[in-house]
């Protein structure tokens, strides 16, 4: 066989190998794209804790989780941080952007439902926060967050959420619906 043909075949094989390695590594680093559903939260809290309201909770893999404490902090830049905890569960969402809102009273009815570009820009909302279930941290890859009600007399902000969760194996992506009735921390 001619040396030039042999060199050409080796070069083609090398390029094919590089293409295969690059496409295979891309699969390992790409985030799964969440399915988008626009629907209200299904969770209905029981009425006990904070002035006639529960702190909320969520259902995950058939089991109900209740928050025993939920609080939020309003940042003057138009961002909200939510921190809710309960027995065997916790949720933290860091600096959720509600563009255009300048005070808490403007939040009811506002929704943050990020597209892929917003998820890249505001990745810290889910990355710095997260969901804890039975001492295990579950990654959040997207979601929809809505402020549903604010009671200035009781200083309670209700935040509903529909989150897409990252799986550590080949299971289908999980989703949760929930509600946090947050004491506003001033």
C-alpha cells in the first residue's frame, strides 16, 4: 500500500476518533432540558402554624413533606430569597429575580419562569440553593416560581413552585409542586 494512502487513512481515523470523543464528552456535560409545564401548584397546605397558615411543603416520590419553618428575604435589587425547612426536607432558592418589582406588595401575581438564557444568567438561584430530601441534596435544573399572595398584616408571602429535579441515574427526570408560606424577614 502506498505510504500517502496509509497516512491519509490514519489521519481520517484520528479525526473520526476525535469527533467521537468530543461528542461523547458533550453528553456528559450537557444539562438535561426540563420539560415545560405551565400549571398552578397542586399542593394545598393544612392550616395550623403561622397565624392560621401552614408553612407549606411539597410531595416527592409519593411522600408528603411539610415545612416547619419558612422565611424569605426581599432584596432591594428586585430579588427574593426563600429558605424553608422541615423534618427530612429543606428548600433554598437564592435571589429569585422578579424584574420590575420594587417592594413586597408588588410581588403577588409575579412569576419567574426562566428560559434557557435566563437559567444561564441566574444559575445561582438553584445552584446556591437546592432541595434536601431525607439528608440527600437533589439538584434543581429548572422550574417556575410564583408569588401568589402577600399579607402585610401578618408579614407572610406565599410562594408556589414547580421544580425540575436532576437525577443521578437513568431514571426519568422528577418534578415537584409545592408551596412555601414565608415569614418575611425585614
